[in-house]
């Protein structure tokens, strides 16, 4: 099976992972790579531009709870790969290059994402998503916001139907 690569704009809160269960169910066991991304304006400072490839301060915005929940989701859904990225740019060309490099097949519908700013350099992902040629994927309204916080805490209840289906 071919892996589906889905871009998910995020603020890296645990709640931003609420879409994962629904996406995994929609893909019915097919390999799925979710690229959680936060977007930043590109700096005007030459020193910042030279050090851009070595930046890691943005990772401090990602909580241990986010990482723990990602790990729990990967155990629950073995077909799942979760990737964390930061996009730095201010043009559609930059964004299209980013999408091509990441081999993105679809973008999660913005209404299903939590896209608040992390800092003053954060940029609105809708500026790029609305102009992108990449198709949007949506989660049915009834399945949106399925909380995953209990997954990381080991409080997952597996229903009998899930055991029979799996």
C-alpha cells in the first residue's frame, strides 16, 4: 500500500492530536504519515538566516505530553508515522517547495486543526493553505475532537467491536 502523507497545521498542543484517531479510521489501516507543522515568518536578520538550519529553540514549544501522546498513538495505530516540522517562509513558492519536499498528498481541513500562534513570528497557515493546490481532507463533524489525552495516560478503553474488527 502507498503511504498517505497529510499535513496538519498545529500549535503542538495535545488537543491538536484529537484528529489522529479519525484520520486513522478513515484510512482503514493503510500506512499514514502525519506531518504536524507550525509556520513562522522568515526573519530579515542575516544572522538568523545563516543559522536557520541549526535552529532548535522552536522545539521548546512542544510539550512532553505532546510527545508522549504521539508515542501512545503510534502504539495504538501501527500504520501511523508522526513527523514534526517547522516551516519558515513568506512566499507561496517556499510553501510549495516545502509541500513537495515533504511529499504531502493532502492537508487537514483547517477547521479540524488547532492553529494558534506560538510566538510573534508565527504566521497564519491559511494564507498558504487557501492558495495551495493540495487537496484538503476533512474529518466528519461527528468524529472531530475525539480526545486522545487518555491514550497517553494508558486509560484507553478498547471496545469489543474494535477487537473483532482488528
